[in-house]
């Protein structure tokens, strides 16, 4: 997972400003001074604004840090439905039925595409989740949309580094689910891993724009950071295989900071609570879920002033002779899923399933 960050201006995304009273399951008209974080806090009681972003990406994705007054935003229901009278998964069921009726029984044989991902990245990838998680469902669905009818084989290999170091380059697998894309226009600022991703791998269209959060202990001297430079000297935890390129382009590279890379996201959460690291940075949905599972939400603080948006992608090795064809096919499917609304249904049903597991 290496990343192309859309760096958002400090103070814009979510400092705790007052937002007008609002409720989920409605539309909301942005007022002067509103931020995604303040709107989420008023509607859901949390600065986790990812669900609002997902529902409104077409109107705010270009610049999520600036919300013009008068903009109409959909505030989804807490279970992810866009309105109270819609049903989760309705579009998925409709599109799946359409695919079944259009399938050609005489289609020629083509080799199954070999997909690989890993466990313990909930709600995105994990064998305990329906369909393997949100990103796995996106990949397998994309291969049945956009004119595709591609068979696949899915494996879970719980060593993210091996996907990049050996499994994709050796063509043991065709596609890894999923990685974020470095800003390859800033190679001089990127570390060795990010440069390798730029040079040796092909990326699909973005499958998800994810907000990266920055959690500290409540009483941490880093809790009040208002610029990335304020994190100088911090021990920053991101799990093995997760990107650090968004921090590198902000000047946060060793030895300015110390990176700690345990195996799983939950390890980072526990290390922060135990005082072994100063900062835990990962997708806001993942970190929020970690602390909720540990019953430790009151012990940590989310920095609302600093955030990056990273785009996640399916990845293949440039050396794979079928790789570009697979990426093109996935892109066709992704585009159709975006247009039909199936993309949002997959995200919403996946989040609803995972949230239900936590209750």
C-alpha cells in the first residue's frame, strides 16, 4: 500500500468548529466555516467523516478540504443507506441479476485471474468478512462488469511485503488487493519502497479514497500538532506493508521521525496505548475500529487539523504479460460500478457488516 496523498490544508478538514445541528439520513446545506469533521461530529458524534465523503465524492473529491457555503451534502443513515427508504445492496442485486442474464454460455476459455490479498485489514480485506471484505468484493465484482466475464482464483497470503517482493514479480499472482499509489512526480522525496512501486508496478483506477488519521494519547505532547513538522521526533506506527510516502513528501522521514512497522493494524493501536509509540496513523475507519474494539476511545485523540487522502488501487507487476489487460478490465468494471451506484452499495454494505460485528 504506497500512496498518492491529496494533502489537505490544516484547519480545514476537521477542527472542532461549531456546525449547525443536523441529523443523519438527510441532506445538509453547508454553512460558512463547516468542515467534513465538524459536520460528522454534529451528525454522528464522531469526527470520522469517511462515510460523508463516500456518499458525496462526486461533488467534493476534487478538493475535500474546502466546502463552499450552500453546497448540498447527503448525510447517509448510520447504517450506510443514502436515504431512509432505500435498501442496502439493492443495486448489487440488480446488477448481479443483469450480469447473469447477459452471460454468454459459449464464451471462450481464458485462464483464471489470480488474486491475492491478506487478512486483518478490516473492513477492507479479511476472510471473516462477506466476500472477503470491501476491496475483494470490488475486485471480484469488477471482473463481472463493464463487459467482463473473467474467472478468478482468490488467495490470502498474510505477508504484504511478499506480494511486492516476490508474488507479483514472479507472476505467482496477477493482482494484489490493494495498495495506495505514491506521488510518482516527487521521486526525489520518496523512499526506496515508494520508488520501487512507481517503477515496477501498474495501478488500476482508484477504488477508494481513504482518509488517513493521526491518533495520539490524549495527554501526548504531539496531540496539539497543527503542522506535519510538529511531529518531528515522534515514533510513528504504521503496519508492515502500509505506505509512508504521504509522510515522506511532508518531510517526515527518518531520522526526523522513527517509523515502527508491526505486522497488523491492531498491533499499532496496542503499542500506542502502551506508550511504545507516539502516533498511530492509518485509514480512519481502521484506527477507529481498533480503538472501539479495545474499548479505548476515551484514551486517544484524533488530530482533526491534519489529514491526508490516499487513493487505493489494484496492482500488477509491469513484467506480467497479462497485467495490463487485467488492469484495463478492472478499470472498465470500476467505471461501470461507479456509474450504476453499485460501488457505493458495496462500500455501505461492507461497512454495515463490519459495524454489526463490533456491536
